């Protein structure tokens, strides 16, 4: 019986090794979104710049990006310059200031520039929850019909844009 107990750690090691080996090739960077193929969720939040209440009905009518960001997010600072470049190229980007404070968010946009056609102030994170946001930055592609067709978790840069732009054009 004592000899059998020596094999338990060995069996556990084989099990764990097999589990990790077979899961290494899976892409866990991108979690699927339940909203792909669905309309942008309903919301009633404040426009950061005008302080007016806005709803999903006031979102752009053509294809656009929804970029979830926050002043507290280092990766958001990293991608911000590239979002400015996209905005200069004519890409319509709606910002969602996620779980943030109004004054720092306004200062951020004043200092760094504002790539967003609209900035939705999601102080409590309710829209983020409805979008299925797991953290910032996250970017959603919305088509002409107001349907979410793609979700990207992480920083948007030139390489990412090359894979996203076909959804926007």
C-alpha cells in the first residue's frame, strides 16, 4: 500500500503536464463575445463633453469603433496615439470612459487629444458590463446596421488595425 502512495504525485504530475500541453495551442488572449451579431446594448449615460444624457439611438449610423478606455489604464495610454492616427484617417471612434472620474478623463483628452466623435461616461461600468468588458482597453467594431461584428481585447495598433479594418470598410 505504501508503494502505491508514491505513484500519486507522479500521476498528478502526468495529468497536469498533459492538461497544460494540450491547452498551450489554444488562444486564450481573445475571449468570445456573446454580442457578436447583436445590436449595441441599450444604455442611458452622460456624454463626457456635453454632460447631456445620451442613449444608443444617438450612436453613429455608419460603421464605427467603440473603444473602452480609462485614465487609470496604462495600456490605454499606449494605444491612444494610434487612435489619434485612426481618427485623422477618418475612422469614426466612440469612446467609453470606463469606471473613471470625469475631471481626470477630461484632462486626459485635453492633454493627449481626443480621437473620439463621442465619449460616453460610464462611471459605474454599467455599459461595460453589458458589453461584456473584461478590462480596458477593449475595442468593438459596429457595422452600418448597428450590429457588433468584432471584439478586440488589448491595445489597438497598426497590426491589429489591419485585421479590423475590413470590418469597418
